[in-house]
C-alpha cells in the first residue's frame, strides 16, 4: 500500500488498460493504470483528484456499515432486492428454498457451532450462485435481442471490486452477489455489459445505448454505488 497526502492507495495495473482512472471501493483508494505506468505519476494523479477522493471516502463512511452474518434463525438475507427471514431446519438432504417471507436452509444435524455456520454459508452461497446463473442467463438473452448484439458466453464469478466484465471476444462475466440486488439493478448491470459489445468504452455513445434500453438507468447505477457494499452474505 502506497500513501499520498497521508491517504493509502494501491495501483492495479493491467495490460488492457490504456488510461489511468481512480476508484474508491469499500473505503479503499485504487488507481487503475496501464501496465508500465510509473508510481510517481500515479501519486501526482491522485493529488490532482484529492478533493474528489476525500468526498467519496466521506460518502462511503456515512453509508450503512455491513454487519457480518451470524447464520441464526430470524436473521435477514436479501434476494432479488427483497428481505427474507433465515430459517434453519434439519433434513437428510441439504436444500435451500424461498417460501413466503422466509429463506429456508435445510442442513444435516451438526453439533459443532463453527462447522454449522460454515455449512450454512456454503449452502447459501451455492444456492445464490445457481440462482444468479439462471437469472443472468435469461436476462442476458432478453436484453441481447433488444440491443441487437450477440454474446459468446456467460460466466458467473466472484469479483472483489467489480460487478461484471465484457471481453472484446464477447465473453461476459457477472459476480454472483448481484442476485441480492433488485431486478432493476440486475437489469442495469446486464445492459451495461452487453452494451460493451458495441462500445468497449464508457463514451457518450455507450451511455446513449444503455439509456435507449433503460431510460432510468441512473437510478440503478446510483443504487449500486450506494448499496453495493451491502450485497454480501459473509
């Protein structure tokens, strides 16, 4: 970790990146830079944008903080933007299901508390992942037709600091955690990544294409900036 103006930051270099950019993610300052971008120039760039960085850090600090999950009955878990009460039950076959306002997790009887929590987490994560695969595949096909584009593949992953990506070859990747967000936010992410098939940048034409399908995309974009750090189940 490097410091500038007493603000720690890290440089994330990539051979694919041509321009330098700033990102504040979960209270961390990151500089996205080309592969051989000098560290000194990164510090200069951060100094020029110091006021903006401080504003983002302050904004994120005022957001609701994430509370680690305890995996106990009655705890709230989000799915497609709705909150559900966790209900733990025991069965021979592990199953996760949503019914009414409850998220049921059926597990085998485990007496060790730590092992029990780990098992519940693993089952929940696998279930969320499966739901994300189904939902994002369906939405991608739907919006690809509206945008008049074709993707090569859809893959679900777990990213640390992004919601999705689109390669020049048409391979699209989404993070599974987005399945916790409301439908409109998931739609925005899908349209965003599919639009990169026509404009592999964030130019005015890119945003015009996004807006042509989602006139109110800014609401979802802002929601993700404000609440994205809460889309977790750890």
